[in-house]
C-alpha cells in the first residue's frame, strides 16, 4: 500500500471533490415519527480513497434521529476526491433530511 493512504486532505484543498453516487434513505425511527419530529441532521463523513465512507461524525444533532442518520451515511458511496492526479481521503459535510409525509 501507498504511504499516502492515510493522509486526509482538507476539503478546500482537493482538486476534484467527491460526488455522491449512492444515497441511502435513513430509516425514520418509530418514536420520532410518533413525536412528529422532523429536521435535518448534518453529518461529516470521511470518504476513503475507494469512495466508501470510513467514519461518520454528527455536526448538527437531532437526538432521536442521529443514529439513523449515521447508519444511512455509512452506506453512502462517492467518487473519491482527488488532489491533482491522486485519490485522497477527505471529510465532507452532508445534510440528512427527515421529513414526515
């Protein structure tokens, strides 16, 4: 493996930003539905050089919805970020919206 594999590049420094290829809808927790809870959980995902999500951190929390947002975000897939001509790891913020029908 390349020694650069563990370097995480700041989002602003990448030349090609990651593009979302696969989005998974979060599972709406039953309690949150019953409570009529809606809103947006913002998570930060660490996108690996293979475009898969390696880590998820909650930036803007809605307590009843965080776990579901994290579970969904872990399944997202991206085109990897590039810095010049090499693929790099990068953190990227993603809003996950919970809206009742």
